[in-house]
C-alpha cells in the first residue's frame, strides 16, 4: 500500500514539473492553497477524489495513472452514459 501512495505523490509532482508549473500555480488551478497542494505532493494529506479527477483532466491522463494502477499516461476515451446510469425508469 505504501508503494501506491508514494506513486501518487511522485506522479503528481512529475506531471506538474513537466507542465512547468509551480506548486502555487497548480494550487490555483485546483482552487486550494499552496500549502495544501504541497501536502498532497509530500504525502502528508490525502488527496480527495474530486481533486484526483481534476488533476487527471488537467494533465490529460487517467486517475488510474495517478494512482499507479497503470503506466499508460493516456486517458481513457469518453463513453456516453447508458440509460440505466441516467436515472431513467
């Protein structure tokens, strides 16, 4: 489990640096403080699911990549919702 946690922190830092963004700039994109974002990268604070999704969308990758479940950076193709998932009766 520790390996997965370290993978998340390493990957979000690497993606931010690859985008030439500071922690402050990434925090602004995520609408959080620089300290909060820094704590995400250092593994001192759990990353909320909504933030993981925003990170994946911003970096054009998948949450699975951020979580270390795949090494493929490519995002999954969007799929249209099926009627059973739209609350139809």
